[in-house]
């Protein structure tokens, strides 16, 4: 990649958000079935269906995020709230007991929903545009 791209704050912000999202996604894709197989069941069909939580939560977050960006104001607050909720739900998974299978699945859906909804990706563009134009007297160009 050309070094000149890393001088643009908007580009760096998108790359960082996408990197964090990808790291969480791949970690869940690998760890989720392993956790299910180790703690809850050895039946491969049940593990397969329960592993769809990762993809389902992401899809749910993308659908909600599309509507949220279209109809809800305050994209910055959408980012803050969903990031906080996603982190809280994912952290809640750490304290679960072995007999809390339904809670494990529910928190998994909510964590992937909050982590991967598009406001977290698009808000980085809006926030960096706002920061880069904060001191200027001219209006920022549309992204």
C-alpha cells in the first residue's frame, strides 16, 4: 500500500475499525465452536447450529445498522452505545457457568450484534471528518 494513504486520517480510521472487527470475527469463528464442543455438547449438529450465532448476530447487526444509519440521528452516539453494549455482552460471556447454555447463546448474539453493526464502521468516517475540519472555517467536503 502506498504510504500516502496513511496520511489520510479517514483511511487510517476505517482500516483500524475494520482490523478490530476482523480480529473479533475470526476469534469468534474459531473459538465459538470450540467452546461449544468442549463445554456443552459433542453432537456436531448441535455445535453447527449453535455456531450460527456468530453469523446470525452479525447479520442482525448489519440489518439494524442499515436502518439506524437511515433513520436515527446522532451516528456518534450510535457508535458509542453499540460499542459499549457489544463489549459488555462479550465480557459477560467470561463469567458464565457451565449450566448457562441459553445465556451463552443469547449473549453471543447480542455481542456480535453490537460489535459488527455498520454504525461502528460508518461512524469512524463521520467522526474523523468532524475532527479534521474542527479548526477550519470552510465546510468539509462530503465523503
